[in-house]
C-alpha cells in the first residue's frame, strides 16, 4: 500500500503534467471542455460516472458499478436534429465514450475514447486513447493519449487531474478539479474546475465553481458559475436538477447569461448503479423472489475465488443471508442441503443468522435427502422442511470415543509412557491406555450431554415438539423414513427438489409462482457507495488448525501479520477466528503476544469456532472480548507429554542400532530410524533423573499457561487452576466459568468490533487474512500442478488443506515423540476440527 505522502507526491506529478499545457503555442487539438462538460452536475472528479470519464479517464476506475450515459443539449445548429450529443458506458476501470459536435456549414466531428484504469480506496488512475472522425481537417483534432488521476485522501476532499497529449502534433491540454464535502458525505459538495492550454493565463483559461446538494438519495440540485470559453469572458450560470429512480436517472441543466436569459439546456440520461438512487422497490415489490442456495460441499472458512465447488465459505453465507434480508424483492431463501458437510459450531452460526432473516418476515425453506444430526439441526430452523421421497433422517444421538493403541504397541515391542500431571489432560491417552480413563470419561459425558441438550432444546423450540418426543424418536427409530418423519412432526412435507416451487407456492397462499433466483442476483443496495476515500477496515484473521509454526495457524506468518495490522492506520479493529485443538506452545504464544500488542492500539476481538482448546484457547485468551458458540469445545488449559521407546521392537523386527556419545544424556533420543518413514524410535526409556526434569518442565509450562490465562481474563491463578487441569468445556459452560465473554458467532464479533472502533454501519470493509487463493487446488480430481504453477506466477500460491482428524492423531504421536520433554498444549485427536481451507500465502 502506498503511504499518504507517496499519494500526494503522485498527485503533484499529475498536476505538473497538465501544467505543461501553459507552454504550448498552437491551437488545441482536443474537444472543448468548457461547452462539452456543461451537462455535468459538478466536475469530472466530484460527479464521477460514465459522463466524467471522457474528461478524466480515472473516473472509469473510481466507478464501482457499470453505467450507460446519454447527454445532449438543445443548442442545435440545425433544425429538427440533435446535433450536440454524446454517449458513454463502462465502469470498474473500463470505458468507452463518443461525443458529436456539429457546427455551421454542416461541419461535424465525432470524438471517440477507449479507457482502462485501476486503483482502489482513495487513489485511482486511468489511461485513455482518443481519436476522431468527420471534418477533422476543418476542426483541429489529433489522436491523443490521456492520463488521469483522482485522489481522495479524506472523506471530505477530492482532487482530480488529467493531462491529454496529442500524438501527432504534440499539443497538450490539462484539466484539474477539486471537491470539498464539509459534512463528509454526499449531501453537500463544493467544487471547482479548470481547463488550460495555449499559453493560457488566469483570465483566459476555462473555469467553473459551484455546489451540489443531495437532500435524498436520487435527488440532486446543483448550481454552477463558469467561464466556458477561452476567448469570451462572459460567465454562464447553470442550475442542474436531477432525479434517479431505481437506477434510471434524468438530469436537466438550463444555462443562463448574466441577464437571466436562457441560453440553452443540457440533458443527461443515466442508466446503472453508480449514482445514488431512490429505491422504489419497497413500494411495488411482491416479495415473490426466493433465493436458491446450494449447500453441497464442506462449510468452511475460506474457498478459492474460482473453480471451488467443494466448499461453502461461512462469511459468504452470512453476507448472502444479510443481503437477502435487505433486498425488498426477496421473500425467502431455499437451501438445498444435499451433500452438505459441516461442524456443529459453524451450523449454529448459520442457524442463528437464519433466525435473524426470519425476524424480517421472510421465509426459510429447506430441502434435504439424507440428513444426519448436524444437517437436521440446521434444517429445523426452517419454516418448511421438504424431504425427498427416497431420503431419510439418521438421528442416533451422540457418541464420543477413541481408538487405543497400547495393545498394538505391545505387540510391536514399543514401550509407551504418558506424562500426565493434570487430571483431564488426555491427549496422549490413546497411546498409553487400552480404555478411557475415569477423568476423561467424566468430561466427555458432560460434553456430549451438553451438546445433545442444546441440539434437543433448539429443535424442540423451532419445531414446536416436546423434548421428550424428540428423545423418543431417537431412541426408538434411529433411521427415520420420510413418512415417519412427517408423522412425528420432524418435517413438513415429502417432496423432491423439482416440487419445491409448488410447495412454496402452496405455503405462501399466493396465486403467482415464486421466482427462483441465484445468490448473485440478490441486491440489497441498488447503487454504489458515494463516499470518498478508502473505507476503514476490520481485519478478519483466520487461525485454523494445528498450532504449528508453518501450517495450521501458521504461527510465524500470523504473528507477523498481526504486528503489521497493529501498525496500519486504515485497520480500525482486528477479529481473530480461533478454530484449533492446540499443538505447539511456541506458535501459540507468538500469536498471543502479538494480539496483546494489537489490543494496545485498537480492538482485538476473538471468535471461536468448533474447537478453541488448549493451544486454541491460548490464542483466544488475550482478546478484548471472546465470543463462542454453545457447541464449541474450548478451554483445556493444560499441557501434556509422552514417550515411546524400543521395548523389544528390535527383537521382533531385526532392526538394531549402536552409538557413541559425548554427554550423559546425549543418547536419550537416539535409536532405530525406520526406512521410508524416517521416524526414530529411541532405544531406551528415560532415567529417573530425566523423568524428574521432564516433570518439572511440564509443571512449569502449566504454571505459565494458567498465569497467562489469569492475566488475560482478569482471574486469579488459583481459580484458573481449579477449572483448568486440561478439562475441555462447552462454550455455554465456559461462559459461566468466565473463560469467554459472550455467546455469539463471527458476525456478532465483527459487529462488536465495529462498535468499539466507532465505525458506522455499512461504512467499513472486511479484509480476510490470509487472502483467498485464486484457484482451488483440488478443482479437478486432485491437486493440479498446472494450477499451482499459475497461482505461483500470479503470486497466489495455495495452501494444502489443514490436517483432518485421522491425520492429526498421527501428528500428536509424531510431535511428542520427536520433541522429548517438551510440554504441548493440545487436546485429544478426536477433538480436531476438520476445516479444509484455501488461502494464498
């Protein structure tokens, strides 16, 4: 990003280019700015839009929406013919414009322009090529190149400059304008402009000044005094009136002389979403549109921008539902849950968002074929659940368990020892036991009972069924056929996806069919934001997966990112999404430390996902406020270690090892290195002295962990120890224990950050970190090296997916065995969230 000082220097460079026009001594080879720009309500930099792009090509880049514009005036040279007119169309950095000028003796000239531009926020640039047709030998014209810049460093200031250079004859023309908004919004704009060339001085150059008032979106009233002709010192007074309704606008601008005699009138017709507009949709909308939303794929945090059909991004869904709520033409959403995969916490967030959608009086419809516990929990919020005739519900309840490896290790001749000094810290239990420990059983019974209670009560409330009836269905049926589900009140109708339109029509009681639309057709706003300057940012940082330096939460990169975000003045708040089962304390603490630094300068808010436990809680505890869901697994304040060694493995396999050493303990990690795998199995268990040292390290790490939690949460260390000991808590219980601050999802956390940063609703942008990748690496049957190479060439190298639970179990064993004596803040492998993301490094 360029600094403000660099942008100001660049602006002065653009000013100096048109200033060269003062040095020229030949007639202008370009269209006349004074008379040609009279249809504008303001100046090229202040009004913007397609009409402005002809005079300053940077206006094409500043346009956030596409627009078509037709302008003309009644200063006709020939009767019964419109002979002074122009049209322009484009937006988002691309533009085309044409302008016709007729003169006496049937002399005519047509000026054309094609333009490209770029920029964002407060700084825009444009480059245009111009050419002419017609009687250009009689009217001086030259092929030209135009460069433009619009710089809006503050919400109240706009600076525009354009330089046009003749490619054959070398003529120059400069156009500059300035705008000032004392109220820092588009309701009142003061402006001035000037065009100069041919050794102009301040008396001969063309200039104008005025003001524009927009009392309502879509209503524009402007007044301008101008000297449009270089060789005529008379001034012209213009009053402009404009009305835009549903992106269709008309502007009328009569021009008067000093005696109040009308000289001519300019007209402008605009079509598009660039200019502020009155929204008539609420008056006439029948709310018959239903947004169809395919949920096939994994509900995750980020997806690639292109060709990613296997993921549904959480924030994309939240924004879509919010836009659908605010679009007055939308009456409901229809979600197709076929093929959906999701975790409880993310589904809870979307379910809460659909509650908000329903509060606006709009309908939620769900189609499902085969639904499990998570799918049905999501579907239950709908006004109408449709189940395919060949579908079913699979509602067995909840179970938590794990596979125990000790018996396998004994058969292989591997000794295993768990270094567990805290009651509930059971991450290594899978390898050191043959069954569940009493403490682990205690915490897991509480977890699944709490999970089930939330699931059952929310469904009972949404479906108006007693909790006892729901439990009865689960205990008696498990697999529930469509007709059984209908009889039990679990669904509303048995219907295929093709029947959805008829079902919704019947439930709405309306005569007309619902109009199914796609997500990209939803429009909550019908015009672009007219604000000047770059909008302030809220950074949304994802810390997902294993606590590792370079994968998962990427402790190295994420801590560096947070350090930079703390310094950036345009970032007003940071929201960190923690969804991690823990891992290594080093990356966890790197991130946590930088969060404290961010908090000193701006709001630092945490929102927890499915798992934010152990190391995942470590990266949560320093948030100014922590939001969690009632279905989140969190806390697990504790550390664990363990040891695997050669206890007969050599005799069973034939592998052996030998060594020499310097140092009494140099050999404690030495042993057989397995071919292909590369894993090393130490030859011996630890000595009594070494075990004492390990215990001291682990207990010291726990003391440090509880101390950091106590400081971050303003609690006593003894209290943290009493609720710690490695115990995993559900989010709802963590709230009671003061380990988190509020039940809520990502959107609620962002709203809180916005309020703390004192940002206005809709006047900020969300920036996601890491940035999304360009392509999905698994867009085809597997990772594509061609796509990876293209991404790398474009600076968008994609990540590999985060570890899945089965992989994480192996990573626990590998991490502990490769780092003997190192305490690790991590939870059991089965608590690992499966979050498959696509981001660019």
